[in-house]
C-alpha cells in the first residue's frame, strides 16, 4: 500500500458488515426498488416494519433502470454502507428458494 493513503475506512478492511434478512415491505413510494428488510440478528421482531430503514438495491451498471424488488418473504444478502451503525443497508442479491410466505398469498 502507498504511504499517505488512508485505508482504515476502506470497505472490507475495517468495519464491513455483511447481513442476511427477510423482505417485509417492498412498496417503495419513491419507485427506486428499495425494500424494508428484517435483518437477522440486527433488527428483531420488537422493531416495527415502518421503523426499519429502507435498503437500497445494488443494480448492475449496464441495467440501472430495469429492476424488480424482491418478493415479500424472500431472503436477501447485503451489507451496511455505514458499517456498525446499521442504518444504510444495501441489497446485493436474493437467495432463491427461501421464502417464508405461502406462494398462494
């Protein structure tokens, strides 16, 4: 590493927090594909859905305008942009086949 470069806040070197969670609200008034996610071990059942922060989707750079939010009950994996603060979640992908709600609902 070069001298003089500040790497202590570089993603992955310090304070990078991965998470998994369940989609509990996918109806984003801003139309950005955001979802509210109950992140396992971070946001328990004692926190109301409306109090959960909005998780932003990470879209591919060659298809930024065409997306669909994950379905209710699906599990997603992501990371927190703000590290341990846990208030700026980013969704990276859906874990297929893991769904908690009835497919007929």
